[in-house]
């Protein structure tokens, strides 16, 4: 057991919490420094990082490009969240919440800013009329799984990942609570995929992209070094679905964009055209 903590009447910020992200965490929002964002030649300007929240958007953009939609070509710029680049004034203008990803669409007048990865997926799917069913009940199913993922991520990343991998001490209560929830979520997904190929049936949608980004990290890529701890091999339907998605060229390219991890030659720190993948 850890030392008992008695909260004061009013919380004040008088020390860093010592965790891996202590230096960038603050209890207030807004810019910490002046910094304009770079601008590329395409209408769509994405500012992001290759985390699951970033990758779900680059997967959708690459899937759109894969369909031959030229207007979906985009510039993707890295935001180094470890160095606090999410608090630059230009970034805060397009995302007052200072988290990656954020999109600026300069193809509209005035330009459209979109923050929150789920909102970006819906915006792009609607703009290009792809990967989001239009029939109301199919659309409701897709939105349900998309919002389910958006609600789940803080339990997986902010809860389980934080306390299992990043917190300065291992607290059994917190790890138990979030491991239980993460396994419950994996079980929800596993059961949903028992009788269908994709989350909405036969149609591949933004709900698959969003959920793939988070759950493939757990079941295929040993996120938080926790594959054994979470017994991820129990979730065979999730593994089958994630492996199938990972075969897709759009998914393979989307995973590489703005990614600061993995083999050097695999990473695509900035993306401006297909040539950045070394394929053209
Ligand atoms: N709900 C947001 C969450 C985004 C998020 O948490 N992004 C993380 C990286 S995965 C981030 O930017 N962290 C930086 C920080 O907390 O300062 C979304 O889905 O867009």
C-alpha cells in the first residue's frame, strides 16, 4: 500500500507530479509561447504525432488518397508534445485543448479548424463522402462505435497506460481498476467482432480506423509492454480483425506518418506526398 493522502480543502498546484509527462502538465489552458504553424501546399494541413489518436486520422487520409481522391492529399506536420509544441500560439488557435491531432482545412472560406480526433474523422468522412454510412441505422452503428472508442481511450491510455507504464510509482489500486476496465473493453470489442468482419458489418468505416488505432496497439504491438499482463491472446476476434486491417496499404502508410518511434527508415516524420513513403 502507498502512503495515505488526505486532500486539502482546495487543490493547488505547488509541485510537479513526477510522472513521465510532469513537465508538460499544467492545470490551465492556453499558449505558453508564440509560434506560427508551418503551411504546406495542400488545402488540408494536419498537425499531429504518431500516437493512436494521431494515427487514426492519418489512416483515414491515406485510405482516401488510396481511393485516388486528389483533394485528400495533405501536409502532415509533427507536433512534439514532449517538448510542449502543443502550447505554441499557432497550434492553440486551431486546438484550444492543446492535444494532438488538429486539422486546418484551407480549402474552405474562411479556413475550417477541427480538433478532437473523432471530429476530424467525421469531418473528413463527410467532406469526401466515404467510410461513414449514410443510411440512418448504419450511421448510428458507426457513430456508436466511434464514440465508444473516444470514450474508451482515456481509460486505456490515461488510466491503464499511465498507471502501469508511466506513473513514478506502481499503485495496485489504480492498476487493478484500469486493467479491469481495459480488459472489459477488449472483451466488448471481441464479442462485437465474433459475428462480423468489421465493426459495422461488411462495411469498413471510420469506426474501424479509430478502434484499430488503439486496440491494435494493445493486441499486436505490445503497447505499454503489457501484452502478457493483459493476456491479449484471449481476444482472438480482435486479433483477427486488427491483422486484417493492418494488411491495408492505407493503414500501413497511415501508421508511419508523424511517427517518432520504430525503425528510422520506416518513420515518415513529415508527410507532403506519396513520395515521402519512398514508394514513388
Ligand atoms: N480526445 C482527444 C485526445 C487527444 C490526446 O490525448 N492527445 C495526446 C497524445 S495521444 C496529447 O496531445 N497529449 C499532449 C498533452 O497532454 O499535453 C482526441 O482524441 O483528439
